[in-house]
C-alpha cells in the first residue's frame, strides 16, 4: 500500500498566492540527474551480459505493438524497478490504465525507488489533487511543463499567455533504472491500451536497452531541469492525506474491472519483461539514436537546425527510393507539399497513411490536410486513410475481449528506403514541427523497417481507404471489403454532411500553421 502523503515539506504556497501576471520563481529549485550506477539492479544484471556481447554502439530493440502488452510492460517494469523510474508524458488520465500505473509507481516509491514524473500541464485537467498527493510522497517528485497559473480558468491563461501555452511537451518516454526505455506514440489512458470504450487508438512503442537508454536518460534530464519544468508544489494545491488512500482504494476497485483483468492477463502471459529478466527476449541488435527537440523549443528559443526534423534528415538522409509515413495528423504546408511532390517526381515511392474524417479525433486538423490531397495525388503520392471501423480480420488478431471496433490511428512511424525506421511522438504537422516538443527513436535496420511496414500494409487493404483522383480530377475513396468487393465512395466515407461542411469552413480559416 502506498505510503501516506504527508512527508514532503512544501517550500512555496499554492497558486492562489503568486502573481496573476507571472509564474512562480524557479530560484531554489533542486535539479537532479539519472542514476548511472544501476548495473547491480535486477534489470542491470539482466541487461549487462547481453549487451557485453554487442558492439558499444549497438542497442537492443523490441517492438511493442499489442496494446495490452504495452501497458503490461510498463507495469511490470515499475514492479521490477529498484533505483529509479523517470516518466515523461503529454497526457496521463486517471482512468483504469492511468490509475493502475500511478499505483505501480507509488508502490515502487514505497520500496525506496526514486520516481520523477514530468507531465505536460495541458493534459492534467481534473487530477490536480491526485498529483499533489503523489508529489507529497518522499520518493516521488512531479514537475509540470509550461504550467497554467489558473487551475480552474485555463482559458484565461490562454488569452493572456497564448504564445507560451500554445507550445506543449508532446514527448512520451518511460525509463526504469536507467537500463530500459519505452518510447513511442502512446499517452497513458484507456484509449491508448485498447480500452472497451467508444474509440481505441492504434499505436506503436519501442522497448530499448543499451546506449540508446543512456541517451534517453540524458534527454529526460534536460527536460527535467529546463526552465519550463515547474515543481508541482509551486503550482498545485496542497495535498490531502486522504487522496493517496483514495488512489489505492480506486486501484483495488479497478483491479476487478474487465480491462484491468485483461492487463493482469497480459502481465501473466505477454512475457516481454519476464523474458528480458530471463535473458530470453528476442532483441533486434541495431544502431539506434534518441532524437528529441531541445526543451527550449517550449519557450520558442530553439534553433531550426536543432529541431527533430533536422535531426531526422541528418540521421537518415533524404530518401532515395521510398518513404512510408504513418501519421494520425498530417498537415503539410506549401513547402512540405513541394518537397514531397519533388521526391515523388524523381521516382521515389511515397505512401502516406493517415486518419479519414470519420476516424480522426480532431476535425480541425483534418481540415488542414484535406485541401492538400489533390496536389499530392497529382504528384504520384499514394494516400490511404484509416477507417473508423476495424475489419473483422483485424479484430480477430487483437487480443483480449471487450475492445471497441471503432478505431483511430495514433501511431507515428516513418520508414525511409526500407532501412531507417522512426517511432515516436512526432506527427507530420506544423504543431509537431514548429510548436510542440517531440521525441523518438531512429533505428537503422532493414529487418525492423520491413516488420513495421508489413504490420501496417497488412492492415491497409481492409482497414483503410485508398484515396484516388478520377478522370475529372475529383477525389474518390476505394473501400475493399473482406469479400474482395470494391466500394467506390465519392464523398468522405461514413461522414455526415455537416461534418464535411464543418471541415470546409475550418479549411478557410488562417490557422493552418497552428495545427
């Protein structure tokens, strides 16, 4: 059971006492860094011998596509932690998944594990009291990135401090004992782990060991000690002792929940972390780099050459043969369209998979994409749009019961020349490129790149529409049924007329660079 939340002394009062015109001072904030002497932990003892057999610049990578396995890996790693857990997320919900993982972190802290949790403050609505209680644990420290001053009137902060608050930390990173890392597109919430809800997100993570973990820990430290990371006690209300007890009680209730039972089943059967501990996990031994925007981007002070897109090009080069893009939010600006079209006209095969209007969870972003389709198709680029309903064959291959058949694409992966694979938080849109901070792993491996390509290409025929142009230059959508019947749609499939008109209206607004 998690320890009482009464042991941490707050150095500053809550938000009602600081100026409405500025954030509290960071003077006196104590910075920290990742532990480096963790070879004697259980994870260290498991990882060290397998790494010793590899060259110094090679890391081990394991794909985490199956959602229950992805959650089970996080919980099992928390249970195995002996020195530290560092977690960095854009969104963390206090639902079944979020509560169970909060509880796992809290129990690790009870064992003496140092827990550092860095959350973007845009995704913390409704959990201030819970975060304050966790932060009061002597072994848990929470920091908020680009925090809001007014906890119950965030709209006011947007009005008065929009330039800062429009920049968010979109990174997703999970590190345990500085030995194992998980990076990818998943936030922490039921919809990211195949919850039985209205919509589930199709996503991807990578589990890594080796040099890339040390790179990731250094990157976490940069964000943790950045000028945008505020100790929770400077922002949140004072904790209440009963909140941490409520968390534990809620976790016990959720353990009887159907989805929690599926997580428990995954913990017992998925085996990824147990295989890691037993030295039997099937690793891909490949060169891997951690790519990340500098945290100064959150303040608008980063240079273009240091941003993640420039790092991607530097590490993988300009595609020479092919480019496969999976991105839920695809908003190319004029320069992007010209660059992609230029590649396609040179004979480079470009395939882009994004969400259809029916599948997207952000119609505003779809409006920034819809108008570019004809130009991209005329250049020879092939476009696919994820359906909102999963095919029966794809549902059959998904483990567990109670999943929603309604889905939305959330994975962000890029494969260049069948050789370089990127998996992370980066969307191909102006927000990821210019405003939000992002991170991910770039892997040099034809085998892994092929595995990821096949996983999505397998799903495409029956779970995505292909967008084409007819002889008159009008768009149409091809839907392939499982009986091999082809259905041709002349309007965006399975949408209402008002949805299409809304997108048309949003498309004329001068906001594309903010999407």
